[in-house]
C-alpha cells in the first residue's frame, strides 16, 4: 500500500452519475472512508481549471487519494484501488489474470454496448429536446425506438452470457455488477423523469429484476441510493435550469443543428 499523507480521500462528482456511484459503492463496500465533494456538469463545474487539473477530460468522477494522487475515470479508479488496497481485490482480483479478463470482458461489454449507448439515448431522446426546447419530437421518438431495439438486444446477450446467480459471475458481485446496477437504476429514474417508459431497462425481465433486487439488499447499496435521493431535487432543478440554453449557445452551432434536421429546430 502506498504511504499515506495528510490528504483526505475525496471523491468528486455528483450522485446522478452512475459512474461516480459505482466508485462510491466500491469504496463503501471495501471500508475505505472518503469525503464527497459535489461537482455538477449541469453547473459547468467539470470545466473549471480546478477540476480540469484533476481530470483533464472534464468529466466525473475523479478521486484524490490519501497519497495525494488524482485518478480520473470510474474504471481506472476502481482498478487503481484494487492494485493499492487489498480490501478492493474481492471485486477485482488482480492476482488472478484469467478471472480479471472475465471481469474486464463483462465491464467492457456493459460500457460500450449498454451504458454508453444508454447515455446517448437519454441525451438525444430525453434531455436535449426538453432542455433545449427543440422541435424534434418525431426524430427523438424514432431514435428512442432504435435505442430500445439495440438496448434489449445487448442486455439479452449479457444475461444469456452470464451466470446470473444472481450476479453476472456468480454469487458475489464484481466490478461489472456495480456498473450494470447503476445503469439500470438510472434507466428506471430517467424513464419517469423524461416520461419515456421504454427507457426502463429491466422492467419485465426476471433475471435482471432478481439481479437488481439482490444488489438492493446490500447495506452499501441502500446508503448510495439514499444519498442519490437526498440530492435529486437539486439535480432536477439543474437539469432544466439555465444549463441547457447556456450550453447550446456556447458550444453548439445552430446552423449545424438545423442542417442535421434539414430545418430550423
């Protein structure tokens, strides 16, 4: 283990992020104390010089460990923690390269085939049309339907290619289980928030429902969900506050946006 300093372990991000929740859950399950500091992309906080020094990509989460180092990106943080702290290795067993390869395979599949596309789905079909007040209801609905088809396809492959006993690799959770859980949790929340029922990824899926329920039984899960709930009202206000219009005016060329749809939107 690295030599500790007087630096307090701090996790930067906000609770709506499934990626930050994943890291927080690993820390909690491993008994590694941390301080939470809210950094919301909806307030522009991820693009401040202070945060860019922690994460040059301008994303969340970031972790400042007790040794003073800054680690960015959820998967990199979790793998770093497993290499530094033996308590975390039960979720990413670094001494077993073959099993780690299985963990990585599930994690990468969720990242690229499920979690990443789901983020694009909610942004294009849910968030941007409402926050930017774009007149793209028909296009957003079409994108929503395509996203449903693909999400169901990839989730089915994940379930059929996993043990689901009740977790992906057996009776205990590993890194991909935490990522999957918070992706499912976010899908349930956004299906209600954006009034898009199809966005609920595990409705009417017995295997995923059993998986979700098993994760919810863990005390650390209940702690994370309670923290998310306590911050939800603030996050909702930011979602539909000045962020949408400000981002559109600052970062998006309206001519390109209109050209994409072939009309003024």
